């Protein structure tokens, strides 16, 4: 169950970074509220996950999911660059996340 919590926590991390951008320095109430809901849910679920997953592994996977997801949001929604090197390193990060899952108990 810990891995499910961790994956959902990572999704909420993508949500809070996206809401942070859309909140316009917390001047947009709807997106600011979304940020606080997502960050609260993300930390709550991360806390649940570290009860059964080693802290270092959980934190690395959580930030990795958030980083990959946030880059993809940037590329697809905000037309940020998606050059070959950037995609290579995103794939490397995804591979690292999968590797951590495979080697953890």
C-alpha cells in the first residue's frame, strides 16, 4: 500500500507545482487554494508511504515523480523546450525511479 500512497503523493506534487505557477504569486485565490490542498495531500500521503518504504527511497521517488511530471506539464501546457538532452535526462530520471522500486524491500 505504501507504493500506492507514494505514487499518489507524487501526483499531488505535480498538482501543487502546477497550481503554484497558476496562482500568480498567490494572487489568484482558486489556484492558491488548489496549491494548499495539493501540498497538504502530497505531504500526508508521503508521510503514510514512509511508514512502510525507507525514507530515502520514498523521498527520491516522490521528488522524481514530481520533477518528471512537472517537466511534462511544462512541455505540454507551457510549450517549454523538449530537446533531446532534456528528454534523455528525464528518461534517466524515470529509469532511476523504476530502479529504486525494483531494489527496495
